[in-house]
C-alpha cells in the first residue's frame, strides 16, 4: 500500500471508490462488510466518543490489499486485526483498498 495515500490531505481529496460488490450490515454492535474488486476510499461511518473504547477487527483478504483506518483531525490510525484501544474523540472509519476482495468484521465495546 502506497504510504502517500495515508496522508490526510490526500484522504480529503481522493474520496471515491469502485467495487463490483460491496455489501455491509450492522447487527448487535457488529459491522460486517464483504467486498469484491474494491478500489479507492470509502467512509463507513463516523464515531464520536467521550470515553475510551475498543474495536475488535477481524479481516480476511482473498486478493489485492486493503486497510481499515480511523481518521482523527490530522492523525490517521491503521486498525490491525485483533483488539484496538482507541482514545476519546471524533473519528471517521474508512476503508482504503486496491483491487481488494475480502471480508471485514468490526465489533465495538460501546
């Protein structure tokens, strides 16, 4: 993944996405996303929390490459598989991909 794509200015201007299939649903504080041939950046949701929280991330990559990001002002956090401890604040949860096929599960403690 090109590190230049992770700079905040580029995230603001390059905010398109293409996918052959892109299916997501939220159930019981768990977000499931499945996609095929996804390329670009997609904002999945906005989060605003007054207390620290955790996000449990499970991801499967079948082809290509993708990352799950939390964007906060001028800071970008790359969420890794497993438990991610997040400080309070206002965030955008974004998916960035390059010809990616895969599945993503995100569960929150809030």
